[in-house]
């Protein structure tokens, strides 16, 4: 856990008081809605279909139990008793009242939580691997660097009014769980041949109307230079990014229009001016941040405790363990993913009661720590294996033990037309229907790893381009129509999916997905060949034939 | 539109010269970049201070040769969501060591004051009277800064180092 000091706390409180003044000026009419819009967006407040929506940052996906309880408190006191975890390690509340927002922010500030820059054309919440610090084989804990960058990007005096939003993600593992290739800047923590820590820097990834996979701009930037290098990218973007058309304003378009070579030359030239400035980071500064991350005092525990051996007879427990429990870097411990995708439920939602109960479980079993992943699930990062059976029993009672992590019903979806004023089509009901169709655990297990991503409009908040199966809702002649792609992925081999054919109606989506899955089961070479690999081997055609043969 | 300079509301000694307006004999003038660049020598010779209004999409490098001669540079925020002039301001102050008046013009609201001060602006054409009057109070709103800029404010990272070292001395 990162512990805020007095300096961090002061800044968050100063921001809350500024926002309180801004809300007051809006309510008195001193600020027009047009002026206020930009100010509220910088504090995570959107105006949605039914009400204001409030998006709160969970930097690099790490939460302490008192923080999760504070989120539960906000859900209960200011909202309708639940929150929605997003694909960028944020939580959204959908029914908040403008006049109460400053109080909600003040309540969150008490536990070091804020909503700064969770929307608006600025540098957004820095995201990272939800298994940071506990995943076996990672270079080092990427959250140290995430925190450094979080601080540097917070209320940046030069880059708070960029052409468009700007997202940074960091990973330190070979397997990328942070989706860095679909970010404006993706950072991969590596060591060079001298053993020095630094980053491979990628730039220009993003989804939306014009999706791009990020390109490597520099193969190695030393850790001490990372802030100046990011600043150089931002300075080039701030000056030359397009501001004439909102759909062409992201850095991916600038990189695409200039070409990565020319863009990287511009950045390099700017960087040479500033790399030896006060932006250079001493080891001492890094050590200071590192020292404020605390790690659990792990016990020496056996690899296979008796409790686990005995519980293995319980089929339901075993199904959950095999699905939701992952290896930890310390022997005798596990990382437990908590599925927020129950059958028939909206993906990523948690009630205030569930959040409170999870906080209690994290105190009891996970050294008081919870993680949030971009797949819209939570995780308990330090669970002793001997505690797994007891933990499972309680999770099951809370409706939080659906054994579907990484399976076809572990769907990523945006809020869609049920909440969002930008959406053209519903997302949540599609996800709900699919979780019912594939509710049978044996069937889902037989299908194996398969990610479905659903977006209710071209803005792609559900990351449909990079779903193994992507579903995009659009509007055509006043009707919801869904375009389906296959073959996308968001990990270290990130790729955009390919369209399988003409769009289908709302009522047909689940049938089409069933057809695609049946085609896969018939086409795969062996049970271990994942859906994504079959698509890679065979292309779109055989799936297309199957889906459209009878339509 | 009130002008805030040195933290106070002051009279603006500068007259803004449109592209086609005849050149006044004396007095301080702010000249659009295009006219300034095409006629810099004549403009700089006359009595009275000369400042230049530099648009946010024009390369600041072009202005560099004149920085020792102009009394003011006015940068433009066509709307407050367009932040290009923050980069121009930092370049002028931090890379080219410009020390004259650096004025923010356009849609300037109190909510930008802290960012602008940090980027090097010292003069503000504020849109609303109430915002101009609230300048000093608003400028002091923040006491913690995470990024180093040319304004010399101590950053959080360095303040932590100072605290560490002073603690070290005491023990």
C-alpha cells in the first residue's frame, strides 16, 4: 500500500475546497454551464442521461480497506447503494446530486481518495497491473513508478488543457494485464544489459472511432529520465495535436499523421532540451516513494496446506479455486480474483454491502488490501492458501464467487444506453443475456478462455476492438444494431478484431455469439487451442460462414 | 476587461493595435504577431513600449530574436479549454529566459490562475470583474505542487527530501 503523507493530503483537500467553490459559483449562476463543464469534468463529474455521474480514481488499482469502505459509504449516502467498476481502475456512481458532490469528495479525501482528472482533456488516472507487487516474475513493483507518474501528472500546469484525454498505463510483467498497447502512452518496465531499470515506451494506442495499437517510440528510457521523456511527448502533443475535430484530437492521430519516425524525432529534440533539468529523478526520490509502499509480513507457509487438501473434495470449491486463484510470488499465498460478473448481473457492479463485506474479508485474509483490474473484477492479492476454503464460503454467500474469471461470461461492458448520454445502443442487457446463455459452468469451462467486450457506441469504453469477440452497438434507422468482430486482444500481443459481417439486431446477438462459439468448438484442433488462437489460425471466414449461412 | 498585474487590478497602459489601424505616435502598443514581424524595426524605434500578441498556433521560435526588445508578450487562450499557450509560456520563461511582461489574454477565468502563474504568466486580462477581484485569494489556493516549473515553487518531491534531510540532521 502507498501511504499518503501530509503533502499529498493537503493537495487533495485543497482540490476539494476549490471544487466546492466552483460548484457554489455554478449553483449561483456565476459560472455558465459551458464554463463549469470543463471544471466538473476535471473532477470526474459527467452529466449523463438521468443524472450526474461521478467517477472516482483508484490509482494503479490498489485500495486499502478503509478506502473501499469509504466508496461503500458514498454509494450508500449519496447514490443508490452501488458502484460500477470501470475498465480503467475507476469506480463510477450514477445517481449523484451536484449539490452533494463536494461533500462526497470531502468524505473520500479523508481516506486519500480523489476524483481529479478522471475525465476531461487531461492526463487521466495512471493504471497498472492489478497483480503488481505479487505476480511471480515481475521486474519490480510497477506501482512505485505509477505513483511517481501519478504525482507528476496531477494538476500539471502545462498539460491540464490538452487536445483530448490522455491515458498512461504501466506493466512490469511479460504478460500484460494493464493493456498498455491501447493507451496513449504505454510503459513496459524492463532492465537493460547493464541491469538498470527503465522503460520501453509505446505511444499512440487507443480505441474509439479510429483504433490503433501503440507503437514503440523508444526501446529504453532510463528510469531517472522517465518524467522528462513523458513531458517531451506531452509538449509535442499539446502544441501540435489537432484541436479542430474531437475525433482526430487524440495523440494516436498525431502519431499516425506524422508517422512514428517523425513524431519520435520531434519528441527526441524536445527531450534533449529538458532531460538534464529538475525533471531528472534521483535514486533518493524513488527510494522515498518506495519506502511509503508497505508490504505484508508474509509467514513461511507450506505450498499445500491441509485445509486445501481437504477442501479439494468439494467440487464447487475446486471449480472456483481452479478458475479464480492464481499463483503468488510468495510460497503458500495466492492471488484471488473476485468476479463481479454474476449470471444475469451488470458487469462490474458491486453493492455497498458487498464492498463493506469485501473490506472485512480483505482485513481478515489479505493484509487489508484489495485490487481493481481493467477487466472490471476485483482481487485479494495476498491470501494464504490455508484460508482459501473459508474465504470461498463467505464469498459464495455474498454472490462473489462466480467461477467465471477469463471465461465467456467474464464480459467487459460499458454502461451503454441504460445510463450514458453518448451511447447509441444498450450494452448491459446484452451482457446479461450472454451470462444466462453460458451460465453452465461445464460449458463455459469447455469453451475455455474467451473475452467478450461490449461497447454501446463508437467511443469504445467497453474496448470492443480488443475483445476476442467484440460487440459494438450502433444506431441504424432508429434501431439498435450490433457489429461483431473476432480476433481482437488487449494483452502483450494486442490486436484489433475483424468484422465478421453485417450488423445484427438486439434480439439476435446472443444467438450469433452461440453460433460463433459452436463454430469454434467444431474447428479447434484440440481442447487446449484457445478461441483466439483458432481465429488466428483460420481467419474470419469459417466463422462468418457459420453465422450468416442461416441468416 | 480588468487587467491584473503584480497581483493587483491595474490600468492597462497598452493599446491593442489591429492589423490595419494606423500607428499612434506615442503610447504603449500591443501589436498582432503578423504585423509585428513584418515591421519590427519601425515599431521598436518609436517612443512608447511595444508588446506583441502571439497566437497559440504560431511557432514561438520566430519570436525569440525579439525577446530582448519587446516589453510584453501576450499569449492567447481562444477558449479556456485550449491549453497551447501554457507550453509557449513555459518555453519563453524557461528556455529563452524571457523576463518581460507575460500576459494571458482570451477566456481567462479564476480557475486558471494557478496553472498560469506556474507556467510563467504575470499579467492577466480577466474576463469577469469578480474573478479579477478574487485574484490574490485564488492564487493562494494551492500550497502543494508536484511538478517543477520555472516559477521556483518547491515541489512535493523536493520538500520531502528536505524534510528527510532535516530529520536526519536532528537524529
